[in-house]
C-alpha cells in the first residue's frame, strides 16, 4: 500500500493516512481504503478501526480536484469515492475518525461516514464545494441536512465556511471535541471499553439504531426481539449472577457502578 | 399498592415510587404503574402526572436483573416492562419525570417514555446494558438514536457511561436541567400553567407533534384542521374579545404578554 | 402596497414590513407578501430576500386575532395565512428573517418558514396560541416538533413561553443569534457570499436537503447525480484550474482557503 500504514493491537486497527503533499483523496487512496475496509467484512477480531493522518495540518484536504471533470476516468473516480463513503458506513466494526487537522469537502464527508469522530483544537470542517460550481458528492449535504436541520445546513452549504471542533460537535458533524492534550487518554479509555465487546454487540446496536431512525416502532420491535433472545443466553446469566454478587442492585451502584463492573469482569476472567 | 403512593390536587397527580432497597423496576412496580396509567384513560380531570422517587439516591435503579433470563416468568416480566414503556408513552395526560437521583437502564428508559423530564444535579442517566450482554429493552437505544443521532447514540450505548442532567439536556435525554434548589418553584409555575389547560388541548398537541415527526405535510394538514375547527368555538371568541380589551394587539404585548393573559383569565373567571 | 416597502440591490431584495400599530399579520399584509413572493417565481436575478420590520419592538406580533373565528372571511383569511407560510417555504430564493423584536404566534411561524433567520438581543419567540383556545395554524407545532424533538416541543407549546434569540438558536427555531451591533457586518459578509451564487445553486441545495430529510438514500442518490453532471461543466473546469494555479491542493489551503478563493474569483472576473 502506498498511502496507508496499518497496525493492529487488541482488537483495534489503526490506519495512518499519508498521501503527500496534503492528504488529498485521490484514486490511490480511495482504492486502498476500499480494499482495506472490504477486507474486514468477515473479521470478528477487529472491533474498532481508527483513521488518522500522518500530516501535521491536514486530516484529509478534500477529493482530488483533478478527478472532478467530465472524463470517463474522472467520473469513475468520483463514483469510487462515493462507494468509499458507503463502504465505511456499512462497516461491521466501529469506525473512528481522529481529526487533528483540516477536513474539508470529501475529508469532512469521510469524517461523517465514520461512526465516531473526535477532533482537536487543530481541526477544521467545511463543505465549500459550491464555490467550485459543484455540490457535495460524498453525502456532505445529506449528512448536514440530517444532523443540523434544514436551515443550519443550507447556511453551511452556501457559505462553505470552516467550523471548529467545538462548533462541529454542537452541529453533530462530529461526536466530540477532545483537546489534543487529552486525546490519548480519552481514546485509551473509550476504545478500550468498545474493543472489549463482541463484534455482534456492535452490529446489533448499529442495526437497532438504523432501524429506529427510519421507523420508531420498527426499531422498538427489533430491540425487544434482541433483548428477549440475549436474555436467554448462558453468558447473560453468568454475568448477572456475578454482578449481583459484587453489589449489583444495592446502594453500591449509586457511586461505584464501574467498580461493580470491574469486579465482575475480574472474577469472570479467572 | 405496595410500591406507589399517589396523591392528586388541582389536576396534578403525584406518584411517589418506593421500592426498597434501591427502586429496582421489578414485576410489582411494573404491574402497579401499568394499572395506574391505564386507570387514567378516561380521566379528564387529571392533566399532569408527576413521577418521583422516595429514595434519596435512586430515581429508578434499572429493570430487575432477576427477570433478565430465559424462564417463562422472566420473559413475561420483560415483555410487561416494555408494555409499561408503551403505556406511559400513550398517556393522554402530560407525564413528568422528576429525577433527583440515578436512572440507569430501564430507569433511563422510564424517563424518556415521559413527555417531560426535569433533573437535578443529583441525577445520572445511562444505558449500560451491553455490559451484561443484552441490549436495551425499553426503547433506550431507539430513543437515543432519535434524540441524539446515530453517532452520539452509538457511543453512549457501547460505553454505557453516565450522563449528568446538563449533558442529558443537551443530548435531548431530558427536557431540562433544573437545580434542586429551584425545582419546587419551577414545577409550581410550569405545571400550574399546564394543569389549567383542558385534557383535549394536551391530546391535540401530542397528536400534531406525533404526526409531524413522521410526516411534515401530514402534520401541517392536521394542525390546520384543528386550527380552523377551534377558531369557530364560542370559547375562542370569548377569550379573544377579552384579550383584545386588555391590550392584546397593542404595544402592551411587547413587555407584558403575561399580564394581558392574567387580566383576561381574571375577567373570564368572574 | 400598503404594508411593504421593497428595495433591491446586487441580487438581494429587502422587504421592510410596516403595518402599524404593532405589525399584526392581517389580510392586507398576507396578500401583499403572497403577491410579492409569487412574483419572484421566475426571477433568476434575485438570490436573497430579507424580511425585516420597521417597528422598533415588534418583528411581527402574530396573526390578526380578528380573523380567528368561524366566519367565512375569518376562515378564508386563516387559510390564506397558511398559504403564505407554504409560499415562503417554496421560494427558489434564500429567504432570510432579520428579527430585532417580538415574533409570537404567526410571527414565529413566519420566521421558521424562512430558510435563514438571524435574531438580536431584542428578539422574542413564542407559540402561545393554546392560551386563546387554538393550536398553531402556520406550522408552528410542526416546526417545533421537527426542530427540537417531541419533549421540548410539547413543553414550549403548552407553556407558550418566550424564548430569547440565544435559546431559539439552541432549539433550532432560528439559524443564529447575532448581536445587534454586529448584524450589519454579519449580513454584508453572509449575504454577499450567497448572492454571488447562481439561483440554480440555491435551488439544487434546497432540493438535496429536502430529499435527504425524508430519505437518506434518496438524498444521496440525488446529490451524486448533481455532482456528476456539474463536474462535466466548462465552468467547473475553469474554476478548478484557476483554483489550482493559486495554491489549491497545497499547504496554502490550511490557513488561507479564503485567499485562494478570492484570487481565483479575481482572475476569473477579469
């Protein structure tokens, strides 16, 4: 691979993007991300995929402007880019964008395609496409509309202005602003918890969430069906009896729920 | 009733939950809440139902872990719990959760089933079910998805972390954070206004809201139909003429709309 | 026209509403706004329409209470009012409410019918209709439900309380709070950018946004179709080549994206 370097540890794969000079999303990067994402389809050991950039100031600049044209190659590359967005959205694993720089256009769309996104004081998000005579092409307008509502979305798409991480969190462009100095500790804690789950847990919740957003009643039915099935499992019985032994359903829950979970996990891992 | 004590005054019923040791949602509590909620079906005098807890640190701990299993009794209790959530959501009256303690799992779902929810600095909200191998079972995931969007919902459901009342307000888990010292005055003012309405006013607005969330155009049509019908009523004519007499449609509206409403109500109550 | 004075400059039409004593929305105002809005249907030169009030304390007080009754004239006027709301929502141009005063009832609905709305420290927003025995009639309840969610909407509609501009921004009633002292500079910058676009750009984004809110997949398909078409245009090729010449896809983008856009526009306008 020319643009990605990938490491994996404890259920967490880290994809570092390096496509000089400014991490433009060109066809090489698109192809490599598509190949990697599709390779995870039957991977039950990888629970989390973190995307980050090696570049000091850019997360992903935007889609390569050299493919935005009427040539067969340009149109094919643009379609591949839209497939990349769909492939990321369809991942079984929890996808995480770790944004410490500029993410405009296709870069912003990449961030919104991920399940979770954490950004620092160095991040900038924008969809300025209209100023080069095109609309967004990787669901930027779609996501803005659904995340911030018609009015704020229209303003952002017509102006094409940058948003800071704090603004982006309020507008639901990203999950959370995390100061750079706290990012490592934050990720260790957060991704540590998520990677301790089974891949089927992640898939189940993604499925319930998707159903619920389309149809509240259908979501509730799916949720209840999963609940009743999972309640029958031996694993559930074992965790619950251990949890109760360590102070579950007592006053200890009020101030030390985490402690009960830790004691439970410790005993079960013996 | 073993777990509930209920008082009623001026159109406001107050349900105090007391199920020691930590207000777990067990089958007794479920049955008593279901019975009470269903008894209100044709009650036009009760406009508001406030749910609160007698426990100092717990609002509702969560669903009783002893029913989360594969036994016939366990599965039946879990289904009754999901019915309780649906029954609360279907109430004619305005349901209000007054949360001054811990509300995790089914407790958090109970809060979100209510129309309005006010919480203090002592409140904590979470859906930590996945860490005992089950999903939420009372629309917790459904509500998180619809209230905070896919991304923040997935994070909250996989981590299972606690939210404060202030965080919960921002994420639409609750209606509003109210400091404990201000809660009584806040409720007196707010619920006083709501309980002065007719039950059909509450039902009408719940219906328009539900229609609008599913389909904007259908909501607008329903709203206009109600508007044109209500405009014809003698009651409307009487309020409007009195309102105009006391400074409606004049400069007085700018700084003293409440005063005009109070003068109008005073004259009409003669 | 009796209630409107309209000026137009550089693609921006400014509609100043003056309907003494308190800018009530009566049948004259409704008819004049409907006539003006419909006259813009084939106007490709006007990109932005700003609605503001000449009154010092009222943006628009509310719908004329004298038409809220069972007479044929009253019912017809109410229906015309609802058409006005739909006509504003259907505009090709970007509609902007500039709110420096009170906007209750139909006034608040007028604001929410506009694409963008900016309000100052003097603004107040409310839907207090229920206290005169009617629901909202211009999509107030519909918009509250869709913008702030079921729970906060129900509270606001039953209480009928005023919101400040800052509260209204958080609840998505308006696009943005802008201090009065900064409003002129803000509008000059913002509307200057929007009015430099083509009317078809605005229509395209409104269409994608509307499709996306109803159906995420349909929105994404429509967006991609527009993207691929627009990518083929000569105009796109010219902007992109000029943009690349001035530092597009280089480090200059990080801190000076606006500068690249300005240099590009300057060269192209030669």
